[in-house]
């Protein structure tokens, strides 16, 4: 299973914002820090804003900031909100296979997906930020690795 770039970039934006000492940053700053497409990150940031996870600050000194504390941003909920499709095999989605009525593989993948999501549900952005100083350093935000 592989999450889409949209979900990957959403997590990256949130980590950057949670790492930033000012608590806000522009999409351009995030794009530069990760060496990612500004255009694509802008779309992802708009999606995060629509979900109510970040808020956009207009005007001089504007940018993005988290709209709530990192502890209240659940990793599993965010993955569900940013992914369009969790069908691990064709028969879990719209497709049909000739042996689908008798095949047990679909159930096994459904169980695996449930376990995967249960684990993501146990974590918040605050859990991801347990090594904030190291993240700040790697993102060029002035933090020192301890």
C-alpha cells in the first residue's frame, strides 16, 4: 500500500508548521524546505484549510498556521480525509474479478487495512513532533540537534 503524494505533502506541511517557532509559514517556505513543487503544495494547503486543519493568514506577514493544537490532529483521520481510495486490491473498489464471489483475499486485505488504520488512529501530530529540535535543524529552521 502506498499513500498518495497529497497525503504525504499534507503531513509534511503540518510537520513544518508544528516545527516552526513562529507557528506560521508560507507555502513557498515549505516548498523550499522540502524542495517540492510550490503549485502542488498550494493545492494541498488549500485542502488542509478546507478541512479546518490549517488557517490562512492574509496580508503582510501572512501564511499558514495550525488551526488547532498538534495533539488534536489525528494521523488516521487526516489520512482518511486526504486519500480518495483505500482499495488495496481491485475487488475492494469498483472492479470485479471472476473469482470474487469465492475469493477470501479481499477479506484478508480488508482486515490488514483496518489494522493499518487502527495504528494510524493511535497517533497525533504531537506524537510525530517528539523530536522537534531535530526536525527544526533538518528543515533549516534554526533548531539544534540534541
